[in-house]
C-alpha cells in the first residue's frame, strides 16, 4: 500500500492514503475530516434514500455529479477493507469501488473508508419499501447466492454475507449483485467444504434476521416465510455450486456436444470456463471445468466495440439484439452489408440515443439509460401485441415515459455540492 502525500487545510492535520490515479480525491480534501462523521453539517452530507442497515456510521457526500460513501471504522479494518476491495476490483469481482482511506484523525478518532457510490444501486430494504417492488424475495436471494458462489470459487470467505451487505442493480429485468462490506473477508488459496458451508450458515442466519425484520415492519410480501426462505438458501447454493464445479461424464460417442452444452450452461449462468480438463478412457470421457470467477462479459465487450456504450451484461445482451435487428433492416434497405462501425454508429444515433433523449431530465435519475432503453423495448413489445403490429421505438418511448416512468418513485441521490 502506498502512502501518498497530500495537501491539508491549515487548521487540522489528517492523512489520506489512496492509489493513483486519484485526482478526484483532491476535491474531497476540503471536507471536515477532523470532526466525527455524525457531526458533519447537512450542507456537506447528502441523503441516499436507498441505503441499507449498517453497524458503523456511514454517510454520503457529493462532489459535482459523483457521490461518495464514507464509513467510520477503526484503522486496521479500514486498511484491510481498502486492500481487499482494491484486489477484488483488479480481479473483476463485482464490488464497490474504493477510493482510499483517511487516517490519523485528531483525538484518536477512527479512520474513514471512502468508496464511490455505486450508481443506480438499491438496497434490499428499498426494493421492498417502494411500490416499484417488482422483484421477488427469491430473486434477490438467488442473486446474492450467485455472488457468494463467485467469491467461494476464488477462495474468498465472506464471513458476513447478507442482503444488507449486497447492493442490487437492475440489469435488463434481472438483478446484478455487488459486495459492499468486505470487513470480515478472508482470502485463501482455496476454501475447504467446511469453510464454504460455514459461510453459508452465516448467510442463512443473517438473511433470516433481515427477513424477519422486514416482516415486523410490514414490508415482506404476504406468503413469504422468512425462516423457510433463509434456510432454502442452502439448497440454492448447493445446486449452483454443483452445477459449476461437478465433473461430468460425457457420452463417448460424441463428447464434444456434451462439452459445448456444459460451456453454454456456464455462460448462461454468467460464468466462464477458465481451464478445461478432459480425461478419456476406453469407455468414458470425463470433463472437469475450472470455472472462471469473473463474468466473461462477452456481450458487454461486443456492445462496447460496436457502439461505445458501457452497460451491464444482460442489458448488453438485450441492446445487441436490438442493434442486430436494426442492422438487418438497414442492410435490407441498402441492399448491401454494412461495416460493424457504421451499423453500430447508426443504431446509437438513430435508435438508442433518441429514445434515451426522449426521457425528461427530471426522470433520468430514476434508471440507468440502458435500463430505461431495455424497458422501452419491453413496452414496445407490449404495445405491439395490443396493436397487433409493431409500434416502433419512438412511439414506445413516448408512451413509456408518459404511462410508466412518470409513475416510478424517485430513486435519485439528491446532489449537494461541496
Ligand atoms: N459505495 C457504496 N455505494 C452504495 N451504497 C453504499 C456504499 N457504501 C455503503 N453503502 C450503503 O451503506 C450501508 C452500510 O455500509 P457497510 O459497508 O455495510 O457498513 P457496515 O460495516 O457498518 O455494515 C450498505 O448496506 C449500503 O446500503
Ligand atoms: Mg454492512
């Protein structure tokens, strides 16, 4: 960990530690780091309506359009969390992005961990406390279990897996999960079965308590049994772990097709194959796959190459479908194939951007643009079914803004300039 020199305001002295490039950290130097976070004035901190529950004092500040989460925590844990989150990001694990820590605060105050606010993320509590609660408890638990499995594949013991410590982000009708609290993480070369199952036990305990708490607050949908849902987490975990790690016996006649299917299945689950071992004997072939931890992001990369847009994996899958069908239509009209760059550019300019631009500015902070575009495509399908003919993206966008988005509760982070 490198300690970088910093410029301090004259009246007090603290120390910032961050990894370059962190020019943006300079914008945060003027904050009242010498005072307890709880005492920071209201014109400095900003409220985030979507946050979860925390043990520590966690507050948010905005610098221009960027929002940061600040967590007051003892220095050894702050340093550990900073190191772990930095490693996770380097490996492509889904986690909040850490900026640095502030230590040596006057009067023996704890350190402060600074992370970038995960844009468009929502906590499970928010998902259940707003009318737009169109995600089931089961879906959230599945998403969280997927994150836990991903960490376990990489030898990471979480030690505090819970719905509060997972941030959720809409991803084209599904959810993507991000780790937000890495204080208890332990890294090993590989986890034993005992370690994995202990981590799952801890998750069951925490999720059970969280669901009971939601129930007590009248926020749990009726018909959801908190304890059964939490305990059911184990079977979901076991099924996914098995699917990703089991050795598979392939038909000797046609081992290739079994292998292709297995790899396709891993891909559908959002994983990739790191290394494949195929052991053949006279009467059978066994395939052993070392599953890759980071999502392959095939669609994200392809969409970025074609259009320059950076979105999440499922959103990219959806947007690529639309790009392809627009391209096919263009090519038919031109009577010739178009180069990738032309097709991508024209789709952005003629389809994607006009739809996103049709969303009024005061509604834009409710959903990421790619997620709004995905919803417009859904709405187009829905309207076209009713009309029995394709209504087109422009009409779908207009109707979507008017009838759906304007009724979506605000999920924005009010921006308070420093
Ligand atoms: N970078 C971030 N982006 C979005 N929300 C965050 C971020 N950091 C913290 N939060 C919110 O604050 C809550 C508490 O943070 P966490 O690190 O879990 O603190 P604690 O160690 O006290 O549990 C989280 O559940 C989450 O809702
Ligand atoms: Mg936490």
